[in-house]
């Protein structure tokens, strides 16, 4: 009976040691690439999108410009962003919005 108690105590201690082991932090993802895209703002299914001169369709902050405006945006590009827009080739988290040069 005493050996059963000792075995139980040892099992409990070993289990707590495993649980107390330090956890590794997950690796930090690489930074998003910074891109500049110029194009025309177009009406999408749920939001206004940037139809880039490069053929892409991007979710962007329009900078207050409306559909039909020609703008250039620069910022980090996230190909796999989540959005309610239901379409597009990713998001440009633009930090700058300027009108296209005439």
C-alpha cells in the first residue's frame, strides 16, 4: 500500500514538472512588404476597391476619395488579409494616399 502512495506522489510531481516547463514563444512572422500601387477606385461587391494599373484589385483606405478617382497608395501589403469586401487580391495598409499625376 505504501508503494502505491509513493508511486502516486511521484506521478503527481512528475506531471507538475512537465506542466511547469517553460513554453517557447511562437516565431515572429516576417514583416509585410511595402508596395506602391496606382490605379482607379472602383465599386466592389461590399466596398470601394483600388483597381491597380498592375492588374490587381486591392482593399485600401481610400483617403476620402470617391469612385473614379485615380490614386496612389503606399504601405504594407497583406495578400491574406481578412475583409468583408468579399473580393480583391489582398489589402494594402496604406500609410499614404495621393492623387495620380496627370
